[in-house]
C-alpha cells in the first residue's frame, strides 16, 4: 500500500499519511469547503499496527478493558490501517477534535451535506450495527472500487468478514 503525507498533527510532531487517492479527494473537498468559508483539516489518518495496538491499550485503560473496543478497534480491525480513513477536524474549533463536539462545527455540517460528492462517508453513525460509538469526525474514502470493496463487502465475503470480526470481538471481550 502506497502512503504519502497528508499533513502534520496539530502539535507539529507527527506526519499523517494516507493513500494518494484519499489525499487527492480530501484536497478537492477541502478546497470546495473553503469556498464556503468552512475549513477542514485532517487530524488523523493512517495508523500502523504498532500505533493501533498502543492506542487500543490506552482506550482500554481509559474506558475499561471490555468497553475499550467500542472506542478503538483492535490492531488489524481499524479503518485507519487501510489508508482510506481520516479523522477530520474544523480548523476553527480545535476543542472539537476527535470527540462528539465535532458535531457542532461548521465542518461537520458541511461534510454531512457534501462529503459524498467527493467519495467520503461517515464511518460510524449513531447506533451502528458494529456497536462502535458514534464518531462524527471519522470519515472513510469509498471513491474507488477497491476502497468500496474494503468497506462494503457483499455476498459470501460479507459473511466471512462479519463472522471474523464478530468472533474476534467476542474473543477479545472474553479475555477481560
């Protein structure tokens, strides 16, 4: 998988990476939003398996060993490991980064209306079937056939993906 820089973290310490097609679509989307005085920024993108493991442990520590999985996917199951997922922020409201407050921002309202035009969709709606907490800041790129297949399995493959994910969740939940 080819990953290239999409930007720096707000603290200036980390370079965020994503797939080229994700970055191109995000750039086009950001330009369109900026024309309407809405300022999007990528606050998180690709996560390596090691970083996902570290953040998963942090989520377990913060929310409890069994509840951590509702806040962060275990390594190997995160959309961020695909290079097609972005956590998006509003440049004018850093307080809303990576939390439900993002829903109050102009960026969220704009994304809800226009993101699909650029190949993005909200990953985790309220009450989603995966049992993942609502994340208004977490958007995935589905603008290519390969990206769509990664997130929208059909037929036998859908059953296998769902079954594997369900069994892994049960296994991890039972461990604690």
